[in-house]
C-alpha cells in the first residue's frame, strides 16, 4: 500500500521535498540505533494513532525495538499523568484488570465504562454528571472549547478541587463548590506510622520513591490519600474497605497494588532499590502480544491533511515560562517573545497573502466539523519560521477556538494541534 503512494502525494502531504525525505531516510538508515520521541504534537490529530503506528513501523524496519538505546519514547508529562493509566485510571478498564482488582480489594467494581474528558464535559453540560471532583490540575482551562467547558462546570450541583495551588478552576465552579488544600509532594507527610513516601513513575517507565523534605505550609493540610479516604468513608460509611488503615501507612496501599497490578509484584521492596524499578513492557523483551506472536506492521493510508485554500492549520502549544496551564511570565525565550501571549505565529508568505503586516492585529475564526464557528479578536500576528499553511498560538488562550466535538475518531483525543482557521486583519 505504502509503495503505491506517488512521490508527489508524499511531498504535498508532508510539506517536504523528495530530496529532504531521502536525506532523512539516509541519516536513519546509517544510524546504529535510533530513538523516536514524540508528545502531543503527534497525538492530538485526527490520525494520531496511525502516525504512532508509522513510527513503530519505521523502528521495526531497522530492528530498533527490544535493544538498548533504541525504540519509541513518548513524552508523557509529569508523574501523575504517567502513573495514573499504569495504575488502572482508565474509563474503559479491561475485564482482566477488574477481576484482579475485585480479588485484591474484596469489592465488586463497576463494570460499565466511564467517560473520557469530552464525554465528561458533555455529561456535565447535559445534567448527567452532577458532581465533579478534581485532583489537582486545572480542568477549566486545560480542556477544549473554553466557554462550553465553563458552562458545563457551572451546571454541576457540586464541584470539588483538591489542590496545592489556586487556579481558574477554583472560580469557574458548580452551584456549590469546595476547595480542599492538600499537601504537595515536596512537603513532609506525617501519618500515624511516621513520615510517608509516595511512588512516582517517570517518562521512561521507571517507578521510584518520592519523599517530601519541606515543612508543610499548614499543620491542617491533609495528604491526597487522606482526602480521598475521608471522602470514601463519608460517602460509604458502611464500606468494608479499611480506608483509615491505608492512610496510616502507604506501604499497605502498595501491598494491595502489588496484588492488583501486573508488573508490581514485590512492590515495596523493588520501589526502594537505588533507581527503583522499570515496569515491564512486553515489546521491550521482544514479546509481541499479537495473534501471530510476532511484531506486525500496520498499513494505514496516507490521509489528506493539507488545509483548504484560504484556511490554516492552527496548533496550540506552551511558552517557555509555562507549566501546563500555569503561566509564570508572559515571556517566551524559546521564540524570542517578551510580555505577550495574545499572539499567533504565522509564515511570512501566509501573512503577505492576507495583507497582514508584522505585529498587526488579526481576527482568528475556527470552523468546526459541524460548521459552528468560534472567534478570537485582536491577536497580534508574529512572523515565524513555520511551514506555510500552519499557524500556532499559546494554550490555554487558544483553547477557545477548539470545538469540543472535534476529537479524533481513533483515540478520542481533542484535535488541538490541527484546528481549521481563517486569519484576517482585525475588523
């Protein structure tokens, strides 16, 4: 299938010349071993899953799987993003995991699937979800379609934020709202059995201990496990789960995890090793869980991703002085910008074509799949070395034009790296 794709089509869809593609292929072919790393710039597209499959195809072609210094390396953010899916935070958990969880915890977990981010926002908006509990994060600003998300949160009967730092989600809330300050991971966590440590997972699937060293900001702060256990006991007073016993000693939590989670056997000993331990991944050991027992190449078609005439593909991103939705300053040392965030980066040729001068004010209009439109007015156009047909701006400001219903049919990821927009001089 891939061999039948004409070079003209490859050049058109990639934005690269045949010579550039062949030069990149030469570098890869001559490398002894290769790592391919990616993050949201790959996945937050309609065809993000197919793109990752092609990355794995490429690695397989040169044997860059199952050996040191080679392989796929998705960048997965901070420790709670990495560890939550590993530990079963999944709105569509498998039956095997649920069976082990039931046995380890002596409960019967819900078997019905839950909701992802998009589904949760819609359910809150429609009244199907009445209570929202957030563990850290800034849901109001991290999600797409900011006005719709705000309205959804405000329709909840109750919103609860368990947090170490105030953010926009604390003021965009339900009819009733709670802010529950908690200990941060850098603070000492005193429980009945002494100072506690938490376990975290890094981008390379290494699990290790994290012990807070700082004095807590207040003696009244509870840890996140204590908050969750307290909620559970209040909501389920007759629960047989020993919530208070777990909070006394986090090793007890890890012992239960060792029974419920594949690869976490002997958890408390292994996590205390000098470098912790690496979660086992079958493909790293050349164990492939396909029916054939071998690695299998994918053959997805080459989609048409070139913007329609007059439109641009807008991608959202972060600045240098920004951590997720937390903005520490309006400077971006990566791109030479100072004291400005309400901007859009554009190719100079695209600017000339539209009669847009450097640093001129522009209006940005997005068109969703359902034909609805969203607009940002008065942003400054900044010329930048970006491919023709593309534009970029900072999140969370640029989340406004991202329609909630525009998500990948392959992964349910909001499409926040390929938003169809028109940009014109400000009216």
